[in-house]
């Protein structure tokens, strides 16, 4: 009985030393510099969607705003985050706000 308790205690203590595997997490739309260069003011929503794909965020309160977000996490730490916001008026691209497009 005593040996069993000692064995279980050692077994449980040894489990705390192990580090679980943490997966790389890439989320969102990765927009390359080439893709960003192809997007021009005046393009239609459909033309933009062909180049960049469907936006990650579709806000029902701001239907004319498309947000493309990319995040890269490794071992639970955020290593990279990029955002690009497109603003449309009457179906035509009017403004682009972005933070350092991906290479």
C-alpha cells in the first residue's frame, strides 16, 4: 500500500515536468506584397475578392468595410499580426488602410 502511494506520487510529480507540444497557429488571410500591389482604388468588391479572397471579418453594421487580418502564434506567443482594412462606397474601393503587408 505504501509503495503504491509513493509510486503514484512520483508518477504525478513527473507529469508536471513534461512540456506539452504547442502547435504553430496561423489564422486569417495572408496578404503578400504582390497581392497588395494588385489592389487599386476604384476596383469593385468582386475584383478585390478575386485577388484577396473573402475577408476574415464581415461586420453587419459596416457592410462597406472589409477587414483582412493575419495572426501567427508559436508556443502561445504572438509573433506576427497584420491588418488591412478596405472601405467601399457604392461597390467601389475608396480607401485602403494597412499595416505592413506580408512579404
